[in-house]
């Protein structure tokens, strides 16, 4: 005796259509022959699942099954028969198996089949300057690609020639064949998936409806873009075959290195040398900013190398925002070289006077630690 269809799918008689579909998909994936090669038990369960779902997914069939059970389908699955109530059931005509199983079959074979006449997506690497990334820019790019044939307006047919619906696939671009309980879908061999046939192909494009050509595009680069930012231009990829949809163009941005600024996120870093006198006595310096302006930085007395000063709001633009990052100034105290005799005398005098005051506390503290270290080593001997 045939198993109850609800038991086969593991659902209750009150299950919704969505619950039925989820249960079927889960079990069909589990018992699919591709995953259970040579397992006759799994193959039989897979057939039962398809038979059960083919009935229960259809409201009329389900109603008849609820009322009359398996007697509603004289002849069983795979046969065309008239059950109680005058319903006409055809399990061999596609039903739930051919509809829902199509998604699963595609998954087992590396994913769904893309439309064969759709153009491919393209990738283009675009380099912009740091200033362009800050302000935004309008860039022109030239891309070798397929464009729509202007001779046939993308249809692939010569002037005066007609374009007809493919009689093999009836315009679908795909054909289905059955192998036992499996439905296999392939690109139509007659029209190569276009769904149409041409009496006389267009000569410039050989009937493809597109031709290879370099295309020039004006691209808006928004302010605040960073390394690796991706911009998608819908429909600017390769033209489709015989009027098929265009692919998309993806621009991947790179930011050129700058002679002054280093970028870290939305902040900018600027390193500048200052004289020993400025670092010692204090003063002010003028630095450039990324917007083309200038900023003045106050250097306090006793500034050391690698001291950092922050200028708020003078960093990079932030993408899709009116805000800006900050700019950080790092100073490098430069040791004097090529001294004159007078400068040497002054420095020597400074060195003599230094012993009478603590003008270099870091150095004094460091050398004191070294002396203590040496003293400790001597006492251990």
C-alpha cells in the first residue's frame, strides 16, 4: 500500500503551501540521486517525494486526495488518469517536479544557468589622485568591450531580413528533456539561447547584434572614496547578444601615493622637519592642506622629534557625508650640519652651561640608568 503523502513529506494535513515546499526541498536535496549514487533506497524515496509533492502542491489534487486518498488517482504517478470528481491529473507533464526541481538541479550543476544572451559584467581598475579622492572628480575611461551593432540596432538581422521566434524552443531559449524521473534543461541548440532565428544575419556583426569596440565613458568619482572602493555602472558592461540585456561595469579605485600626505582612513599625516632652534625655543610653521590652502601650526618650546599636532577638519572628505577627518603634523627635529666655526664655539659654550641646568632631562635620566646598570654589574662580580 502506498504511503500517505503527508507522511512522505513529514508534514501535517494542515500544512501550508509554504511548509509543503520547504519540506519537499529539504528532503529532495537529502535523497537526490546525485548525492546518493547507487543507493536504490534513496532513489525510491526521491520518487515518492516527487509524487507526493506533485499532488499536495495543487489545491484541486490535494482536495481530492484528502477526500479519497490514493483512490483519487487511478493508475498512479506517471500516468494520465481521471480521479474522483472528474479531476484530470498528469504527473508526466512537468508538475511540481519540473518547476521546483529546476532550481535544485541547477544548484547541483554549479548554480543557475544565466541568460545566454545577456552581456558579461566588466571590471576596470581606475587610479585617482589623493586630491581627486578628497574633492571628487569627473574621469573619462576608455574600455574595450562589446557594443550594440548600429547597423542592425542590436537585432542581428540584415536590413530587410526578418527575425522569427525559434520553433525549437518557442522563444524560451532553453529546451527540456526527460531522463527517467529527471528533467534536464539545456540551451536551445537551434538559436543558441537567443529564442529567435534570423533569415539573413547582419554582416558587420555576423548576426550577433554586437561588435567589439572601445567605449568612452565619463565617470563621476564621489568625494571621500578610498583604496578599493567599488563603483557599479549598471548597463555599461558588454552589450547582450541580439538585443539581450547589457552587463554591468565595476570600477575598482586605487589612490595614487602623494608626495606630502599619507592617508590612514579619513585622517591625513604630514611629516615636516624643523630646526633645533625652533624646537628648543618654540615658534610657528606653515604647512599645506589637501584642499590647496595653508595652515599655521604653533610649535611649543622644547618640542621633541615625533611630536604630533592635530588640525581638526583638515583631513579627507568622508564618503556620503559633509564631515571631514583630521590632519596630523609630525615634526622631526633636524640636527645641524656644516657648522661654521662661530656656531661650533656657541654649541661648545652651550654644552658647558648645560651641566649647570637640566635642559636635557630625558638624556640625563637615560644615562643615569646606564650608570646604575654598570654599577649593578660590578657589584655582582
